[in-house]
């Protein structure tokens, strides 16, 4: 009997197949240098495919060159998405893309229509290759000052792929702390993160506007760009002010390092996961602000996670409209459809419930502190990769039992696909054959 799967279910099983394949490869003896249990391999593979960056092994020292290449490929596949990667492969071998595949691509890329979806997928691949190659070239030239050419190229390529796909994996044990005062590395990494995070839909819209194919930017693009800019600027200023008096972080830095670290620490919570400052030394207020930024995340159709910038913006605008007594949510002189507003509230509610339950589970089973657990869970859900750490170079998850590691792996998986997509995948859609009479409920 042939089982018919929905687009959401195919996406779920597709990502699972990538994760399991990666776990098997990373567990092989020639992929690691010190032995790697299947649980740790599964965690690392999940973190790579879900472009998160949380680590339970020291990536540069515990994995071989082959292991590094496997992780980089998993990051690329995960950043592009299961169906986008499968479509690109199908196009290479000359296979025709049917209506079912187009519907799945639409689901995976968060686009509104299947019209021109294959052409859009080709554009995604071209755009990804161009930006990653530019990033690789710049970083390789910079790393050549400190390393041999072949090592500099590997570091440049790995970090460019990791940054553009908002993964946060690094081949340096201290991540990018050693480069916190390096303007070129900071600007290159953050630019790749921002461009990869705003979403391919926004990039396509900007391209069409630049080449006069459209007269103005879409409402979605304006919302994403405005929200992204406000979050980055507001986050950078807030982090600078909060950490300026911290003797363990900013007080020991020069003014240039403080400015760069503030900007970098505002950009990377948008699901990138790189760090130039040790988060275990940061103030509680800064960590809480970072949790908020991680929860919001990147933008729809991009390589990042979180509830997304447009979702956050719509909720804020809807709350403002309700307080003002307005019947519609308005952005840039355009109404936001009521079903979109409802989905935004549903998505944030599901995400908040899931993160709360996951945090409680980690605290209960792993005997960890509340803030560090909440930070780790939100980082996993937002597919960020930042962590207060295990006291060394690994994430806090490295101290967890296999049950805790599986819980964080599940959180990364849910965060990458989105709680709404997973909810649709595991539930059966009911047909409303009749409507009940309206009742009256008092709230507030």
C-alpha cells in the first residue's frame, strides 16, 4: 500500500534522513580522532543540518579533515533545505520537477506560489554560491597572514559556508574570540550572516527592484529589512551599555573592540552562533537580552531559525493596533491579512510553550540552573548555537546525559523546521462541516 505524505511530512522525513546519514558518517573511525559515540555524532549532525552550532565535541580537534568536510556539507544541505537540495540534484541529473515536488519546495522556502519556483530555486543556488565564494576569498586572504595557504583556504571556505548558512560552527577552538578586534573578519562574517538570514525572498525582491523589474519593494521586504535593522542597531547599543561596566568582558577591551564586539554580539543571536566574547562572563541582563534576540531569530525563507522577524513585527503591530482600537493591523499603508496575524500569534505561542517545556525538562533531568538551561534551549530552538559553555570550548550540552542531548537535538530539529510545520505534519486537518453558534466569553 502506497503511503501518501503531505509536503510538511516529506520535509520532516527529508531532514531526518540528512541527520541520520550525517550521524553515521561522523561516527566512523576516520571521521574523528578520539572516538565519537553515536549520541554525540547524532547531536553534531543535528546541529549541522539544523544550522545551529551547538557542540558536544571540540570540532577542530575531535574531528579529522574528512569529518570537517562532512560537517560543512551537512551545514550546506541544511541551510539550503531538504527539498531545495533535492531539487538542485534532480536538475543536475535532468529529472523533471513535478507538481508535488513544487508544492514541497514552496513549503520549504516559505514562498506564496509555485509559479516560477524552479527558476527561483536555481537563483537560490546561484546566489548562495556567489556569496559563499566571495566570503571564502576574503577570509582566505585574511587567514593567509597566519596560516599556510591550504589551511587558510579550508578555514575561509568552512567559515564562509557556516556564516552564510547561519550555522556558527568554527574550526577554531575559541570560535572567533581571537578575531574580536579584526574589522575584516567581523564585517565579513556578519555580512554573510545578515544576507543569509534575511531570506532569499527578500534578496530576490531587492534584485528586481534594483534592476527596475518592479517599481517598489514588497510589504514583506520592507518589514524584514526594517525589523532586522532595528534589532541589530538596538541590540548593539543595548549590549554595549550593559557590558561597558563589566570587568570580565568590555572593560578589558579597547574602544574598537567594544564597538565590534557589541555589533557582532547583536548580529549573531539572529541564529548565527559565532562569538567573539565568552558568554559565560556576560551579565545576566545581557544574557536575557540575547535570549530575546535568539527567540526572534532570522527571516522567512532564509537560512536561520527562530520565530522570524516578520512574525515578531506583525505581533507588535497587531498589539499596537488593538490598543489604539484599530480593527486592522497596518504596515506601510497596507493591511496585514487577519489569517496571517492569527498564524503569527499561533507560531509564537507554540514556540513559547515548547521552549518552556524543554527548559523545564532540562532543569529537571540535568540539574542545571534556570538561566543557563533557558539560554541553551532558546539557542537550540532558534538554531543559534551560542552557549554559556561547559567551562571549556564546548557548549553546555556537552555536560548533559544522553537523554539531555537528545532533548536538545529535538529542540534544534523543531526550531529548524518550525513548530507550526511540525504541528501540521503530525496532525490531521479536519473539515468543518458546520459552525456552532457564537458564545460570549469575558477576558482581561
